[in-house]
């Protein structure tokens, strides 16, 4: 079954100059990239993305991590991958959440680490299931950022919208 999944190359992945390596590993899945953009991650976006972990003791540090505060890289590369069993294929190649437990040849096993504060800096995010993928893709992308109609859309007319355009 064709699926879509959200992938983030996190600030540690960018800082360690791993983008090329990670994309190469992901290309083993033979999935299609149907959206990609650099995103400056606000605290609000980070907290919404990780809202299921709000009560965890590491939550505050996790927000600092994903917003780039820990790595002086205030951005992530957000992408949507699409194709047959995309969620499982990407999770498999990404590896377990804890880099020490991850398969050593997975992306997290190869490139992740645990900080002295106990945060898993695991260089990549990948959606866990279809429900999470839908929530996350809708959070990180607008319909026009994605080259396929993944979910139902509606057209609205906006008036007096402030927007930057090239001069
Ligand atoms: P989670 O959503 O449980 O895992 P995954 O990213 O594999 O879907 O956790 C989100 C992120 O929070 C995880 O990628 C790294 C961080 N994290 C920790 O730092 N320590 C932990 O004990 C857990 C569970 C997660």
C-alpha cells in the first residue's frame, strides 16, 4: 500500500554535515521525495510536533534540540517520502529511537549519540504510523508545498494577506 511519511533531518544531522549521507541511505528505500524544504523551527512548532512527550522529563531539552538551540543550527530539512510501505521502510532504515539500541548500520545507529544530559541525538525523525504521518505532514507542510494531493483540501479566498514577493 502506498503511504506518505514525514522525515526531518534534525539540527545535529545538519551540523555534522550528514545531509548527503542520510539522503543516500534513504534512497535505498526507492521511495519518492514529494516535498522538501528548510524550516526554521519555532518553539510552538516544536512543542506541537512533540506534544505526545509533553510530560516527559526530557521534554524541555528535546525542544531545545529540535529548535536548534543545542547545535547553533536553527533549522531542519523537512521532507515527505511517498511509496509502497513508506512508513515501515523509512523507520527500518532510520533505526530505533535510542541510538545505542539502534541497529549499527541504521542511520541512527551510524550517526546518533546520547548526550551527557541523556537526550538521544538521533539525527533524523520519521513518522511512526499513518495517523502520526498525517498529523505531522499537515503540521510541517501546506498543500501547495507537496506535489501530490495527499489529503482532502479546500480552497479559500484570502483578502489583505501580507506576503513577501521579489522586487
Ligand atoms: P519518540 O517520539 O518516542 O521516538 P521517535 O523519534 O523514534 O518516533 O521520541 C521523540 C524524540 O525524543 C526522539 O527521537 C529522541 C527524543 N527522546 C529522548 O531524548 N529520550 C527518550 O527517552 C525518548 C523516548 C525520546
